[in-house]
């Protein structure tokens, strides 16, 4: 945890620059350094992002570069930095006005978010809990219509679709064709995403 003179608000955090390339999450007003992504996680997110660029502009696909304000839940970050986010053309204008690559609580939620789960040993590990439980809860409350959890450890891809304010999960493995509400024309299998091919 990085000690700051006072507890930061989300807007103060968005202005914060410590002169490094470190990534942070804001938890209860304190900065918590986020470890660097693994090469596999980066590669999987990049491959998926390139596939999605067939349906949206390159500028709408954000890889590890977007701050996302999420609902305040005790002990959880006020911001997330999704592995992959697809935004609307309206967001592009809003980001330009803000002068930051950040979606604030006042903006509409992004169209789509995908997270690649870092390796874990059990469902009690923080890597598992972060993507399957914490982010799921925050993304659901934020109203993100579609959230993918890409899990190389289990060789599983879970598509969560928002219906009546609650995520409904569908799991895909091996050569099963992924069904996406946001990208219905997308033709890709779970194995292709998980192997990043």
C-alpha cells in the first residue's frame, strides 16, 4: 500500500501521478499497487481484442489502459483496470472531454469487459475471488451488459449477461462456440480464446 498524505477521492486518484508506470487501485482512500500482468494474460486479452476489432473501431477496444470507476463496496477498490474493455463512440467523446482514459460513475457503463484470471490454487485464492466474485459484483452493480471471465487455470470461459440487474452465467469449454450478446457475429471457440490462437 502506498501512503498518501490524506485519503484520496476517486477524482484525486485520477489526477495522481507518482512519476512511475505503476498501476494502482484505490481502496478505502489508499493506493494499492497492482502487480504487473502475466505475459499469458496480456496475450489472451490482446488476441481477443483483435478479434473484436472486426466489429468495432480500434479506438473502442481498450487493453489494460482504461480506469473504470465501480460502485463502492467496503474493502474493495473504487476503480478497476479491466484486461479488455469495449466502449461506445459516446465514451470516446467523454474520455476526450475528461482528458483521461477513465470511465467515471457519471458516464454510462462500457459495452463489454473481459478479465483473464491470473493463476490460482483454489477458489479461496485472491486471484480467483477478485475476478469471479468481487469484479462480478461491481460490474453487475455498474450495469455492464456483458462480462467475460477467461480462466486459463480451469480452461473455462464464462460469459455473464446482465438480465434484470443480475448476471446470468454460461460456461464454455474446449471447442464450444462462444455465444456473445454484444458481438453475435463473433465466431470463436473457448479453446481459441484460452490458447490465444
